[in-house]
């Protein structure tokens, strides 16, 4: 939890030793996979792509050795679906848009049951924000805004994570001028004001 708290608070350097301590305490458990994912997210935000790849490789290798979990809905258990979610975030940050898009689409696909009911609304919201960031980078401000607003208006949310990724979208939209993504930015400001 300490690694995640540091990550969402923007204390990226502090994530690394917190995650390392957790991995040392439980080197062959699912929580270690999650900690490698937190490290990858922190390294991505620190602009260290080689360390990102190493953390993702470590997490993926450990995940491959673990049996599929009995209860993948447990927040502290990482399954392949959750791993796609972690990878999506890091790929978006380091600018690997094609990989981020592939992972985001997979997160959304797996996060909805055959009847169209969201099973993982928080992951879906962040995947939509990832697709929004990619759309903004491609110059499709309208699609970026639409996806961003849908993510912010979704039901259940992990507020710290959602705000972190939403701010990335806000930064991308800002490159197109003060009017670009105005509705999204207003909604984001409202979300920030109302915890």
C-alpha cells in the first residue's frame, strides 16, 4: 500500500524502495507482481524507460510462474487482466502509444461481461483515459474529450489514480490551446473540487 500511496501522491522516487521492500518480504507471491507494476509506473513517470521495461519483465516473469488465482477479484491479487492494466499505464507514460492502446482495448474488452455490464469500472475508466491521451496525441481533440468525460462520469472510481491520469489528459489537451477540451477540463476541475 505504501508504494501505491507514494505513486498517487507523486512521490515517485519513494515508490521504488517501498516496492523493493515488499518484493523482498514476499518474493514469490502475487503481491510482488503488483509491486513490480507500481515500480514500472513510478519509473515511467520519472522518465526511465529501461527501468520500466525491467520492472515489467520482472513482474511478467513472476506472474507466468504463479497459478491463476482462485479469487482474482481480491484487490491484492494480480492476474493477467490486472497486469495488462499496469502495462497500459506505463506504456502510455513512456509514449508507446500502440502498446498502450492495445492494452487499453484489452482492459475494456475483458472488463465487460457478454451482456455489456461493466465488471471492472475503475479499470475501464483508466483505459478510456489512456485512449483519450492517445487520441489527443494524434490530434483528435474531440475524441479525447469524449473519452475523458466518459471516464470521469463513470460510476465507481479510484479517485487518486483517476485524477493522476486525468491530469495527464489535461496536459495533452493544453497543447492545443485554452479552448481545447474545455468541457473535459471543467468537469475535471469540478471533480477536483468535490472529493
